[in-house]
C-alpha cells in the first residue's frame, strides 16, 4: 500500500498562558512511501517523528495537510477504519490474557462483513504467531515472557488483521542491546516476508540505517533529508544530518577556504577548487583519515585502540569542535603509541564543507547534491 503525506502539519496549543506561543510539532511534511517499503523516521527526541506516526495512524488529527493510503484520502478516517497495525514502545499487551488471546483480540472486534468464524480467527492467529516465531508460547501470559518475546506478541497482534500499513513506534527501545539487534533483524525479515508497507520510528541511527529501505531525518518538526541510508551517510545535506548519522560520529573542525584551498588551523589540507573564500565548518568521517609521515593535518596523539582488522586513533587538534578526533584506519598502518603527534592526509570524498551561518552543505570537486529520493524509488 502506497502512503502519501501532503503538506502534513501538526500544531499544538501553547501550555504557557503568558506567551501563548503555539508548538509546531510537524511542519509541512511531504513524503511518498512506495508500496512494500520499510521507511524509518529518524531524529532526536522532540523532532516530531512519533507525532507524524500518530497522524498516519489516526490517533492524532493533522492541523493541515492530507494523508493518502493508495488513492484513498484517510485524513478524516478513524484509526479502526484505516487498516493499520500499530506497535507501541511499551508493547501495550493485556496482562490478564494469554498470548493467544492477545493476538486474537483485534479479530474478535471485527464486525459486519469483516466478522470471522472462530476457526478462521484461530488459523489467522497461529499464522501470525508462526511468522514471529512464538507459536509455542500461545498459552503463556505476558508476565511469563521476556521483553523480546513480548515485543513479538505485540507485532503478531498488529499483523493478525493483515493491515495495509504497519506502524512501529520505537519498538526496540525497551530491549537490551543483544535483544535489540536480534529483534530488528526479525522486524526486517517479517516485513520482507509480508510485503507490508512499514513505517518505523526511532532515535537510534544504527537501527534506522540497518533495516530501512529509506530514512527520513527530522529536526524540530522539519524534514531535513530523505534518502537511502548509505546515500545519506555518504552525502549529507547539512551539518545536522552529518552529525546525526555515523558511529563513531563525524569529526567537525573550524576551517577556512582561501584561494581554492581548504585550511584547518594554519595547515592546508585539501584543494577545493571554486569555493568562495571564507570560514566554514569541516566535517571528516572517521574513515576519511589516512596516516602519513608527511600528512597535511597534524594532530596530537592521545591513544591508539586496536580493534582487530581496524585501528581507532584518538587525537586532538586546536581547530576541532568535537571533544576528540576519532580516526578509523586499517590495522596495516603501524602507529607508534609513544608518538606525540600523528599526521593525516584526508580522503576528499569523506570531507564535507558547511556554511558557517546556515550550516548547509557546500559542494566541491566531484561532489554533487543528492538526487531526490522520489526519482529513485
């Protein structure tokens, strides 16, 4: 089922009686999600991603804009009439019911032409349970299950209605690290097997990048960038997106462009061609550093962390804006732990320039602005 959001906006009234200033949770959100895709809404707390999800589900009414499922305008439809499955962060299971009863519950509420026989409901419930691999737990209560198992029950309950659209609101945030990894792989498997259009809300960029076909990066209710995960990582449109994606995070420096050359501090580190002279922010991905005895950038060495096939070099520079510089290099590079300084050359395609005031991307060399995602999907 294709989902289309047109100029979607949500404004909440002010809680401050003195200022009476309204809160814009989502502003002019436009997005087309093709049938069968998994899209991640990504951003920090308060960016509007859950509000967007609740408007799609019908739990929140938009202040302005339209929501379409296929060619059907569902903006005014109630949640039960939209054909959605919704999984909450806290699972929202009925504690007095067994797993089977929890999964059956949405089917028991169907009326009219959608009403099912008892046999049909049980067949559908066991099919959903097998899909999420909990069919052996059907007689247990939620309190007898692990967090990961409870999350699977919540997903099975959402899937049992065969929804047109599956909505997941931070479904992994209550799980420990190992379960989170396992469950996100399961969500991807289930989505591929069912082919249901899925919208996944998270503040964890690693989760979003690992399972999404497309991610939408949001900040303060405004969409910053839409694209395939790797493409956004490789080609961020502004400093916020560059800093939000990536582990370890991008290294940011104060820099300047003069006569076609990029300087960090007093060191010329790259030729950037036809870029206007002036101060810039310089972002360098951790894998963008190449150790070299005659390297262009000099950093004070703090530590060398051996990680098997890779080495993490922790260093500092007077022009840096981040707490430390973290460079990931191949283990074949031999770095003397006792050295006071380390020199690097920079890979041009891993270096991003941003305007000092707007923080928008400045493209140089062979770099170019990302292709709009709608042209690719």
